[in-house]
C-alpha cells in the first residue's frame, strides 16, 4: 500500500511538472514557464501576491512576494534567488526543498542570487547546510560574505557563465544600481533573462543611495549593446524579462524589449534633468520621487537627481565665481526708459506710492494695439533707493529692445514700497516693506493699494487687462503670494523669485480654478530665504497644481555660468539672487537653459502666458 501511494504521488508530481498550469505546494506557487524553466513564488491562495483589500476596498495587508526561478540542464539545476523568509506558513523550508528537489531530481543543485537583499535571500537556511548543494554567487555583491559555506561556494566575476549540461548555458551580466553587484542571468540562445530587481519589476526600479543612478547610467548602455550584439544570439524582439517581483508589473504579459527601451530613454532624461517627476512616499525616506517615461519608472531621490544633473552640467573642478551679470543691457542706462509717477488713493494705509513705468507705445510701439502688463516688485530695503529699486530687480532689462521684441512688447510696472529706517538701540530696522502685515486682515498692508494701482495703470494705458503678470523677488515674492490670495481675478500669471512666503493648499486650488500660470524660481542654497523654509516644504504641493512650475536651482549662476557670490554689508547673499537668472531669460549665454525642462526660457513662458503666437 505504501509503494502504491508513493508511485501515485510521483506520477501526480510528474504530471504537474509537465503541465504549464500553476500548482501550489505549501506557501509556494509553481509555474512552468517554458521547457526546463520554472517560476516559484512565495504566494498562494491563502496569501496571494500583492495588496490585500476587503470588500469595501480597504487595504488589509500585502504580500510582497518574491520570485525564484529554476533552470534545468542535463547535469545541473540552477536555482536563481531564494525569496522572502516566510513566517506565515509552517515548515516553508521543507516545502521549498520538496519543490526544488522534485524538479531537479538527480541533477547537481546550484544556487545563485541576483543581489544581496533579504527578500531574495530569505530561504537560504533551507539549503545552506545541504552538503550536496553548491553556491555560485556574484562577487560584486557578496565578496567576503560569510553567508555561504566556504568549500561549496564560488564567487564569480562579471560576465562569467555556468554550463548546466545539454547545451543549457547561463551567462551572467552585471548591472549595478539597485545594488553595486546586481546581476542578470541570460539563458543562452533562449531570448530570456532573469533580472531580479536590477531593472525593477514594472512599477519602479528602486535606487537606494546617492551613487546608485550614476552606477546604473554608466552600465545600462553596455547592457543594451550586449542584447543587440548579434554574436550573443539574443533576439531583441523576442526577449522576455523574468523579474524579481513579477506581481508588481501590473500586466498579464511579461516585460520585454519595449520596457528596456523606455528605461533607456528615462535614464537619459533623468541624467539631463528633463524627466517627468512625481512625489512618492515609501517606508524609506530617501526614496521620495518617481521618475517616469511610458512603461518605465525609476524610484529615487529627487534632490540626489538634481545634484547629479548639476555636477554633470557643471563639474566642480571647473566651477568659478562670476563677476556679475553677463546679459545684454545696462540696468543703469535702462532705468532712463522708465517714467516716474505718483499714485494717490483715498484712505490708503500706506500713503501715496511712487512707481516707475516702461511704456512701449512711448518708445515706438504701435499705439493701435493693446499690450500685456508685467508688474515687478523689489526686495526689502530696495525701496529706499528710488528708481534704483527697478535696477536692483534686474528685471529692467525687459524694457530693453531685445526682450521687448521677444515678447511682442509689454508695459512694465515697478511699484516702490514706502520703506524707511528706524533705529532700535544701535540697530537699524527697515520698516514699511511689502511684508508689513495688515492689522485688520490677513496679508500685507499694500494689497489694496497695489490692486488699485494696477487698475489705474491698466485703465490709463493701452493694456490688455486679460494679460497681466505679477512678479516679485524676496519680500516682493511675499507680496506676490499675498496679492494673489486677495486678488486672483486681476492676473493671468505670476512669477516668484526666492519668495519669502509659501502659499496654502486652498490658495493653490483657487489659483488653479482661475487658470493662473505660476513660476517659482528659488536657489537651494539661499542664504536669506532658505529653501528649506520657503518653497521647499511646499514644492510637491506646488507642482501638483496645474500650470505651476518650480525651478529649484542647485546653484545660482550668472549667464556665463559663474557662481553668484555677493556680500552686502557683511552678509553673503549671492545664492538669494536668482533674479539674475531671470534677467538672463533663464538661458545661459551659451544657449543652454537654466532649467533643462524649460528650454524656451523666461520669455518663452511669458509668451505662453500672454497667448502670443
């Protein structure tokens, strides 16, 4: 009776193995992928792969199942990876041994690993003490490791191969990134590759430290060359990727060459700073962004990505300190194009306001047309310098012929805050800035006066009231955020340069509703309005808002790419002055953009907001 039972079980096992239909054994599900190639995943009907939801859609748990692959030759069987450590099923090691030994039969069992992470090493104890098992593991990830038995382990180098017998040969290929020694295994002549986590599994290739992307980008081209090299016998069109977490791919079919091509494009976009970037949260704080291109996603750190682009564009060994703005136009000459005016408003909380206006019609533009209006608000203390407050914004260059031609002509308004100095003991305190709070309502005391000034200027000139843009730097940036909150109906666009304030979520919803285009430009090393206080904390919220863009500059530079360093009365504030970047049209002198995502520059953005052809 015992022999009959064993024979029946053996025949049943053979029938299951010969079938492509998945079968369960303990916590594992086994699938025959093709001849002599099997997938073993640590998931079953009791604990299926992926997210678990109840009837109302609430998440009740998950199984981040990990894939193992068994490849059979005539002499050896190669088990690739060892899944998670299973604690939700009794005797998982025994069940895995049964599966592997039943399929391997009399073949020499060899175990390899795609990389060193625990969710691919979890069941190592099931085989480590078996004296008949051999280990063949990548040196780049496991050199010096004591995880494996010394006498039965070979640490192979890059591009080594393993002959399993009968013409079944496995070729290794190192692809650092996810880990320094992440390794792919190509089945020679079979157009398939086992990738572990080196390429992700379809919903995000995780890069876990600052150096990861550099490693990946340096080696990915070699991978594509290897695949496309005819001498390697790999069909690019037929290639199938068997990944480390197949449940994550979100599609019924396997990943293939299209995924690799998308990944290659995405790597190039990240390296150039042009990739589509979305905020992302994981249990690892370092992983805070998804970079996407069609089917490919890389999960990495946004700040690390921006530093990578900065160092690639501006190698530290070639950096230099700039001597000043290099764009055309002398601000001290251009302010002569501005007309000085005084604005009076009954019951004004700040008294009369002086302002300076560039009138394109007065300088030869067609008087029969209407033109946009650009309002530019200076920073704190500049209001005490009279018309020089316009020069200090560096925006007066837009009154010059070159920029006027680029944007089809525009009025430019420079209001001046009524600033003054008051002594408090031995200290001078600047009062009357745009940031002076209104005691009766939230915001600045200048809001109502500024709104009335805009309406007055618009009505008195050939200005298209549907094409008004307001901008400001530092304290002027504060004023822009507060003005938008109070009067979003008056403007079509806004730009904020190192603003000393942040918008609320509700305010951003209002701006989106009004269709306002916004560009925030802020240096990450700002000495006066730190990026970690202003702009940085709300960056994700800003970029999630329609028509809002944020340019977070690693280093503020002049048009010649020299670093801006400026000491004012003993205070270093060069990195607080991306106004020089705007003055250069957000395009360096050599024609490359400050922000690679926006090659059209600042005048291109203005033309888009204005609806210019």
